């Protein structure tokens, strides 16, 4: 650090230089990311609330009202208006919170023969530590790596369920992994690598039957599946309308067009937040359930503004356009002699070359300026057709793909 500061002009000259080395979504060259160009309305709202700290909501009461409204809007979108939750940094934090709520709830034994009493959660008591060892979570093999972080942080054993031929979680495999120590089962609505939607309705039945917490990771699909269904797609149910679903991750900074970092975690009822709450002696509120303390209100403002501004109609157009471009891309990939590894369910396309290795294809595309990614299971070139991609980007990409074949 310099002894004496440099001028503003110099600072921004340096910043422009750093910026030049970054890729931009706007260029249309980023094809393997789940982030996108933030919408201008979200950016404006974000900058208006850059000083608000939802870790101390008594000082930022307007922002807190907005967070409550955003959570209610998200809940309504996902089948239950009166949910609880928070706007946080992203899918990783949301998934960790969900696993923490599940683990803590498991540790709590309701007074009346193990039943949770949501009306009066003061009636709960904690089991002896000897009874709560070796706890486990069952996640699909396709689950995001954030569950590995959650398992590590919360001292839970991660048990990975096999996938079926369609790369969705195999229900028999989930069933076989459930034990007396299972604190949560996870289903995914829009897997990271292939955009697949697990059979959440079946998982919900299974978890209700076995009285196990079911978390749905809809970080990617949460902001598109409901809108796609409204415009005529037929994607499976995955939300709180299924009684067994206890929590949902939904990321506004993915298909919701919000600036980074903006994630969302929703719980069916407030008992799940209560089991995580810690006393906060010097703040305006007595207790806090989030992992982080200081927490930006700007992400909340951006999400509130975007949901109000775009409305259902706006998000239907965004999700619908991504699916149209996904179809254009899959058609072009087939016509260029490449093979899809599976039919896309959402806006993610995975393909291989019958002649070249994946790395060869990825390198050749990179030489032409395309940033694709490679999925791990199954191994394939993976393209996420995010809202920053336009028809001309897809056409240009397909032209280059034909040339490298
Ligand atoms: C399904 C899913 N869950 C969670 C995450 C983690 O989200 P973040 O990177 O915002 O923490 C991702 C990220 O791609 C994801 O695809």
C-alpha cells in the first residue's frame, strides 16, 4: 500500500486496465457460466442500497420490509406465499443454510413423540450429543459441489445417490441410502451440469413417508421453470406445493438477472430459521439465523426491483428466449456432426464429438474465442444458454463448430 494515496484519475486508469483483461457476458463469448449481464434496473437498485446492512435490520427497516416482500414474492412463485427465508450471496450459502437447518432440526426432538410443533417452537428440546453422531445427507451424484462444502463444515457424511439413464436422481438409490442417521435428502431442479429436473414429487412422497427433511436446489431452475410452465412447457413440479419440500434454494443472480452476489433461501416455516438462530447481543435484533453477519441489502433491493419491473411477463420472455436459442443450438450441433449426450430439459446443452477428444474440441473453440466448460458426469462440452446470448452469438458459434469438426 502506498504511503500517500494516488489521484482518482490514476485509480480509475488502473481499474480500466484490470477490466480490459476480463471477459464480458455482453460479448456473447461466455458460454459455460450460469451468470449473466445484470439487468440495468437491478444495478440501479443495487447501488441505491449499497450501505444497507441486513445483518442489523433495525437500522435498515425499509430494506428489511423489502426483504420480507421479496421472500413472499419468491414463495408465491414457488407455491407458498407464507414462507420464511433470506436473500444471501448465492446457491452455495443457501445450500449450506438448508443443510444446517436440516441437521439442527434433526437434533431437536419435539416434546410430543418426535413431532415438530411449528406453532410453538419453544416446546422443543435438544437431544443428548451421543444420539446425534454420524449424521448423513443423501444427495444426487449430480448435486452441486456446495453440498460437499456443507457436509465438511457441518460434519455430515455425504452419501451420493446414482442417476438414472436420463441423468436424474435414481429414486431406488436414494431410498437405499436413507438410514436412521439421514438428516436430509436433496433433489435438484436444474442440475449444474445438464439442467435436469429430478423427480421431486416422488422424493417428496418418500421424505414424507420417512419423515425426512427434503431440500430442493433450484438455484438454476427456480427462476425459469415456473415461467416456462406458464408459457406452455411441461416441466415437473418441484416447489412448496409438494408437501414434503421443506426448503428451496433459488438464485436471483442466475436466471433472475440480478447482480452478483444474490442468492435466495426459502423455508416452509419459521421453525427452520429458529433452529439456526444465534443470539446477537449488540445488534438491533436479538437473534440471527444466517451464516454471515454483515449482509448486503443491495441484493435484496435489486431482486425486489427486478421482480416488480419485469413481472411474470418479463421473466416468461427471458426464459422462453433462452429455450428457443437452446433449440437452435441443439439443432445446429446435430447438423454439424456432433452428438448430444442427452436431450436438454432446460437451457443447458451438452455434446461430444464422435472423432475428437473433449479437450481437443474445447481447445479449438477456445482458440476461436469461445469460453465453454466441460461437464464431469457425463464428460461433455457444456453450454449454458444464458440471457446474455443472442441469436447471432449462437449462429456464429455454430459456424465455428462446423469449421473445427
Ligand atoms: C444447482 C446449483 N446449486 C448451487 C450452485 C452454487 O451457486 P453459487 O455459485 O451462486 O454459490 C450452483 C452454481 O452453479 C448450481 O448450479
